[in-house]
C-alpha cells in the first residue's frame, strides 16, 4: 500500500510543481469576475472586486490605504470634500460624515447625531425616536427633551427658551424677552414682556401684541381674524388684514390691496402705484400675476416681483428670482432656465422618460446630464464623460444612489477623459483600464491583453484560458511567457510609458 501511494505521489509531483510554478504570484492581477477580481486601475491605482461588484475596495495609489470600500448596497465608504470621509449604509437612510471638525451620524427616521468643533468649543445634538432631543452648547447651555414627559430647551425653532411637563398640559416659552405660559397648549395661554403681551382662550378668542411690530386678534378661530403688522413704519404703510373665513378676506398696505373670496379658490390683488396685479380663480387651476414696473420688479424683497401665468394642468409660465420655467401638461413636461451667482443652468424634462440639463460656469467649466429612462444615462463634466446602460433607477440625477445600486442592473458603464478610459460590463466580465502608461483589457478567464511601451517601442502581451497560455509581442517578434494561473498575471504596478502622450495614442472616446 505504501509503495503504491509513493508511486502515485511520484507521478503527481511534477504536475503539482508545474502548477505551483504557473500560479499568479503576489502583486499580480487575477480576473475571475463575477466571483473575484484584483486589477490595476488607471492612474496607478488598485481595485479588488467580488460577487459581481457587491464587494469593492480601491486604492488611488499603490501603497496607500484603501480610499473606497464597501459591501453594496449595505454600505459604502469613500473620501468626501474638505478632507472629510463619508460612509453611507442602507442608503438613503443611513450616513456617517467625518472630518473637518464635524462628525454626523444618522439613520432616518430613527436617530440623528451631529457634532461640530468650533473656536468656542464643541457642540453636539442627538435626535432620536421616540421623542428624544439633546443638545450641548460650547458655553455650557443644554437642551434636554424627553417628549412628551419633560423638556427644557434653548434656541429651539424660533424660541429662545422652551420648557414643558407632560406636553401639552404645561408649556412655557420665551422669545425676545417675552414669556408665554400654556395651560394646556394650545387652548389657554398668557404672554407678558417689556414690549408686548397677549392671551388666548382658543378657539374662542385671543389677542397678542408687540410694540412697533404687530397687533393680532382672533375670534372663533379660524373664522374671525384682525391683524395689523409693520408698526415700525409710517401709519400709511401699516399692513392691515382681516378675515371672515372662508367667505372673505382683505389685506392692505399703502396702495396695495388683496382680497380673497371662498378662500383659497378666488383672489385678486393689485397695487396701482407699481402696476402689480394678480388673480386666482379658481385656485389652483388659474393664476395670473404681473409684477408691474421695472423698479418694483428689481426689488428682491418683494414677493410680487415675478411674473406667473398658470392654466393648470395644461400650461404654466413663471419668470422671476433668476428662474424662467414652463410647464406643459403638469407634471409631465418642464423647460427651465436658472441663473446663479456663478453659473446658469438650462433643463428640459419629460416625466418619467427623459431629463437633460447643462450648467455653464462663469469660469468656462460646463456640467451636463442626460437620462433616457430606463435605457441610458450620460454625464459630462468638462472633458470627462460617463455613460451607463441601462438606467433602471426612475430618479433623476442622484450619483450616490447610482454608486450603491447601479452595479445590480447596469450592463455597461464607461468613463472617458482625455487621458483615461474605464469600461465595466456584464458584472465585471469585461473590463478595460486605459491611461497614458498602459491599456489593459479583460474578458474574464478567457482572454486579456496588456499594451504598453518599453525602451521606445510598443509591447503587447496576451493571456488565454486563465493565464495558462501567455505570450509577448514587440518589434523584434513574439515569445512565450510563463503561465500565471488563474491569470492574467499582469503586474499590479504599471509600466511608465517610454513614449510621449501624443505618440502613445491617449485614451479614445
């Protein structure tokens, strides 16, 4: 028996040694997609990829730590702007952002934690179900809310201070020196302060006032209301409003008058001094608004400084605040032009099948996007272009969503710049990584090719059948290479080009 086993081992040993000698060694590529991939990437980086792209890890440069890694769609980590890093999990519900003196962690709608380090010290907030809200300020002030049982808060919403016990039974709030007591909220309240006060027996009657600001009454809320605002100005420019809801309401300020009938269905407003007028009837189907004089149109704090015409849902037009927008068969077709402080943007959308936009920056940069759902998606940022087919996500421009989910359904993606080209198809079965140094192509297990320059001449290397058959070709001829199972066995470190970028060809579109 021992003699028979020894003879079998003696026969198998040469084959085993030959197999070990032909194995791809450390620091070399293996492309066995969709199971496992380890390849060199454009620019001298490195990528690990497994389970059709579900598991990824990327280095931007050899020898550095992994910059991107994840198990999609469960979580994904990558560097963010301003020396920050971002990790998204269960996207779009969970996110962690860290760096630049900030740390944010949330899982919507369950918990949200944010921390910020400033020159004054550290501030952090915690918001969590079922009604927990905690804040710590650098100066020692605190917010502690355990809703609905107990709460003490500072700088919450529009309040300077807010306290409650067994909400809504008891609540006390402070705003600009005025204190309001609620017993219980919102039915009974009393407000006092050096410049104003008020009381309320809701919904029967209530009165609040602030000197040089407003004076407000209601009775049988919301039926009867009477308000006078803007009391700091000349009496001729007080804003006066009264309502018998929903039958009739009126608001006046200077030469401006607004009236509503059967709110919100019918309304008319005008200002003969500026030429402004607006009409609703019946809202929201018909609305026409004209801004009047150019002087009034140019005032940014005037709500009427825009033009609108709406015959909903057939057609509408809006002009103002740097925006021009047209709707046809709302919400199906939209054409818009937007103006920002450093750029302009033109967009056209046909819901849900088509969207396109182009943003032009004042410094000459451009950013454009087109999506024909569910067929394709195309993006161009200056001279870099990205293409994806098919584009099954029904949402418009959302790069983070694509990063988590497009690998599941995308048959082909590519990214092309003047110096690089990246291709990814069929869950990694086909790959291409082309830069000014090398051009590498892969068809999982079956074939791979590596083109580069060395000593001033072009070199081409090929690999077949998991790296078992490999050869090199150059101007002097062809020679066989050692097998590198499971292949292709190309070195991870790229060979610097010995030719100029113009003679090496560059990346083609």
